[in-house]
C-alpha cells in the first residue's frame, strides 16, 4: 500500500487547518442534518442501543433502506436478504470488490475516480481498467464508446460506476447507462454502483443502473447517509442487490468491521423515512449553492465546467495562468486563503486532469461568498 501515501483529502484539510484557509477541498457540509435524525440518535444513545447490532444491520434500518429505494427508484428488495448496512459507502465498495474479485480479475472504472476505488481494487489483487472521462465541446464530461468497449475483456469481473460522479459532477445519461448495461450483459460481468449522491442531481434525473433491463440480478447498488443527510462523520452506508451478491458482501464485511454504530442506525432509518419535502429541499439548497459558486468562480477568472450533480464543480486553472493543479492547490491558501483539491490525483492518466481542480459547494452561502471574494484576488 506504500504507493497510496496519504489521501488528498487528509492532506488538503490539514493544509486548511494550518493556514486558516476556507476549506472547499474535502467534501463535507458545514451544517447539520435533519433535526429528527439527530434527535433519534440522541434518544437511541440514551435508550441503550449501544451493543453490537445484527450483522446485516438493524431490521428498522434495512426496512427503511428498502422503502426508500422503492419510493425514489422503484426498486423492490427483500429487507432480510437483499440489504447490508456498512461502515459508509467506503466499506461497501471495498467489501463488494473483495467479495467479487479474484486476484488478476479486472475492474472497469471511469477516471477520474474516487480515491478509495484504486486502493480497494489493489487490496483485492485485482487490476483497474480506467476509461477516461473528458470534457467535450460543451464542457460536459463524456467517455469514448470505443475506449469503453475496449476496456472489457475475458478477465473483466465487474464495472464500478459512480453516478452522480465525484469529482466531475457528471450525471451519466440514460444512453450511457444503457451502453454500460449492454456491455455488462454481453461480457457477463457484475456492476457495483456508487450512488452516494443519488439525491444531488440538479438538471436531469438520477437513474440507478440496477433498474435497467437485465441489471437487477448482476448489480450491487451502494449508497450512504453521509451525503443525503449531511452526516459524513457517521459513516452509515449500505449495499442492496440480489441475495447471492449481498451474502458475498456480508461474508467479507463480517471480517472488516463485523457491524456498525448501533445508535446511528435507528436515526438513519428515521431520516430515510422523512417526507419528500426534505429531499427536494435538500436538492434545492445544493443547487443554489452550485449556482452561487459557479458564478463566483467564473467571475474570479476560472474556466468552469458544468456540474450536474454531487457536491462538486471542476475549474480549469489555465485562464489564471496555472498549469499544474497540485502545485496550484498547494499555493492557493497562501495566494488567496482557499483550499481546493487537484483533480489529477484521481486519474491514472494524470495529464488528462493536470489543469483541473475541484471545489466543494456543500457549504453555507456566506462561506461560499467569502471564498469567492478571496479568489477574486487571483485575477
Ligand atoms: N463514494 C464517493 C463517490 C464519495 O464521494 C464518497 C465520499 N464521501 C464515498 C464514496 C464515501 O462515502 P462514505 O463516507 O459513506 O464512506
Ligand atoms: N468524499 C469526500 C470528497 O470527495 C471526502 C471523503 C474522504 O475524505 N475520504 O471530498
């Protein structure tokens, strides 16, 4: 694991603390989640929910996960056999890859990719086959169809898909998902989908790959409470899918963490059952934040790529004279008092992202405004 070093998120958040800069690097909200959820956690703590919960998660949470998937995505699951609660989406991704891959198997993914993917694939002794997302003429990130087709081969075990996509803010289109689904079936592979930003789509709807024809039986769908309920420090996630895949994840999970945070589980169950108004309000707030940051970064002189979802927007540093995002982000606290994350660290083919950096907008409006005021000094 030596090549993996320290994650960029830890490095950049430490830099923000050290320099007193506004931290638009690591994606975490600066407001708390729904009060009903927080109250339920406090009540569970005081009420004695403090010992090991069941391996797959408490029944109330498994039922709530199933109800939520049915309500928003029309997916029907059995809460007893088709759901597993995990230590965040991170554990679900790791356990899924460890469960499904033999050493030497290949995992098709899209770069830039969330950093834990490369590490989890390596831990499984598997090999990543990244397909590069590149901004097209309209600025939207897309992949080359021939490149995706070529990434599949006899050793392909699974496709690891993140939509809405961190760090680009891309939301995969129905046509792109249909192509991925077709290739999974043609090559008889699994799909593992990371949908932690499922409620953060601003312009077009989110579509789970598991809902496409022929995909339910071969897809593990992963999500997490962290983003949807602004509690990234809780690390309550889950995977849903056909019983044989969920049971494979459970087999691994029992030796990674065994079980997770007992008092937080009933609280996340409460949150998942909140009325639709919570979810639409949450999306609207983040959409307004996106618009605010996009306008501010544009005014500050960055080239700004469209963000269709997630917490993040990508900025091109070349109009401000930058060439290397890592260097730019290391200097940014000193030059402007702001922290961002260089996108190139999420690529195998780093040249594709050398001039791009990522800003997070999961922050209060006044924090975004403060950051933008500071960034205006760069012009
Ligand atoms: N996947 C993606 C795409 C993410 O951005 C994150 C980060 N928050 C995670 C997984 C990890 O989620 P969790 O904190 O629930 O482990
Ligand atoms: N998902 C968050 C991000 O992309 C950070 C998660 C982490 O710090 N590992 O910023």
